[in-house]
DNA sequence: TTTCTTGTTGCGAAAATTCGCAACAAGACG
DNA sequence: CGTCTTGTTGCGAATTTTCGCAACAAGAAA
């Protein structure tokens, strides 16, 4: 696993939460399984190691770790929910509806858009992890609208 | 109901689809129930009129009418899916995570953002109906981050 | 140590959503 | 009219996700 375990544990305990074996297992699973991991994939993975760990706990922990900004949540092209490690700097995705390819966007590309919303509507957009759907370079010409 | 029934019917038939009583009922329901209508609300409404109309059909028709761009789909603050009439001009929403208030955004505010994505990433963002989450004017001062 | 508080889990039930399939119905075509 | 094709539905089962609640466990307090 590639996440800073001790730092995360400190952060959780500092907020009054507990570092349980279940939470560690689930976090490790997301980390190992890569980008855009579904709850079911997490369950399959951890269930092999800890057979009593329930589905409800998987859903609850994924939710919880997202609230703690340790995980990030994202809607995929098919509408389902997935998770991935959050990382220190936010990033976003361009998802192609034709080929399901993923492009990663740096957070910086949203700065001017957020400023505009702030100025025109006095609304502070929370952009920790957005996905924009559309059509990528390769699919633009081949696919008719 | 306030939607142009004959125009929609023509559009569907032209594409080889059929205008069934179920589809008409469901479309009327979304239209009457207003913005951000959940599948369950649609089902409750139409089920009183047509008791044999099944939940599966509600989900299927909402999906179908969204593909046909007659309805628009939107994620609400709690993560659930909702639908509303699409209208000729796309629009978007600012959803406050504190008070659940809704601000409607004209499509024009996304033009420069789309142009940037197109120019920098050669990616054409499909923005028929987006929701951005964050904090509105009233909630920005009262709520601490 | 014992007691208390509170966060956390497992379980099973409930609710929400999707799926497969047979039956139906609209329309084309003869 | 009868026949075919194909889009559509209802039903029930399967799957996914949420909920309620009792039991558990970590840590603070006594
Ligand atoms: Mn990501
Ligand atoms: Mn809308
Ligand atoms: Zn593509
Ligand atoms: Zn607000």
C-alpha cells in the first residue's frame, strides 16, 4: 500500500474516531485496487481476508473515509459510485462516454470558473473531485452526435 | 401539464419509438411534480392512476426519456438521482450543502470553461444539466469550514 | 481495577434499483 | 383480414444499498 498510514491514523484519532482493523483493511483495499474502485470490488477483496466483515460496514466506511477527505468519491459513466485515494491536491476527471477513457485534470483548471461563480453568485463551489462527461479526441470524429 | 405533448410525440415516433400510455403518464407526473423529482415520487403518483404500472417501468421510462433529451437527470445533495423536464435551453444548478437551496445557472456561464477544455485537452464536455455543490451566500458566514 | 460513555460493527430486514423473460401490442407487409 | 417484426410492459427474482438495533470494544473516568 502507498498511503501514509501513520499520518491518517493520527488524523482520525485526533478527531475522536477510531482506527479499526476494518477501516485499515478497506483503506488498503482501495489503495491496492487503484482508481475508481466500486464498493462491491472492495467487499470482494476484504471479504477474503476478513470473512465476517459485512457489506454494510464497507459502505459505511467508504462514506466515512470520504467525509474525512481520505477517500474521494466519483460517479462513473454508468452512474455508479466509485472511490479512490484522495491525495493532498484535488484533481478531476474527463470521462469519455464512448470509450470510457479517463483523463486527469489538475485542480488549477477550475480556478477561474470558481472565481466567476464566487463573484457572480456569491456561491463557493466545493470542488474536491469532479467528473465531466463528454467525448475525447479519438471518439469525436468517429462518433456522430 | 405544461409540456408540448404533440411535439414530443412526433419526436419519439420519428425515431421509431412508441408513445405509450405509461410514458405519457410518467412524463405528466414529472412535469406536475416540479423540479428534482425522484423515481419513487413518480411511482407514487402514477400508481394511483394506473395501479398495474410497475416500478421497473418507471425506472426504465425515466432513463429512456433522459436519453431522448426530454428529461434531464440530476444528482441531489444526498446523492440520489432525480429528474425534471429538460427544456430547450440547458441549465445548471448550484446546490448548497448546508441548506439544500437551489440556484439555477444559465448555460452561458459554462461557455468559457468548455472552450478551455476543448482547446487544452481536445475534449468536448457534454453539459446538458450539471449540479455544483458548495455553500451559498447565507451559509458561508454561519458555517465554519 | 471497575464503571461509563460513546464510537463501531455484524446481522438481518428493508428499501431501492436492475435484470431476464414471457406476454403483449403497434404497425408494416402480405 | 392474418402474419411478422420489433418495441414495450409486468412480473418476479436478483442485486445493490440503506437502516435499525443489539452487542462489542476502546478509552476516559472514578
Ligand atoms: Mn480521481
Ligand atoms: Mn435543473
Ligand atoms: Zn473516447
Ligand atoms: Zn445555503
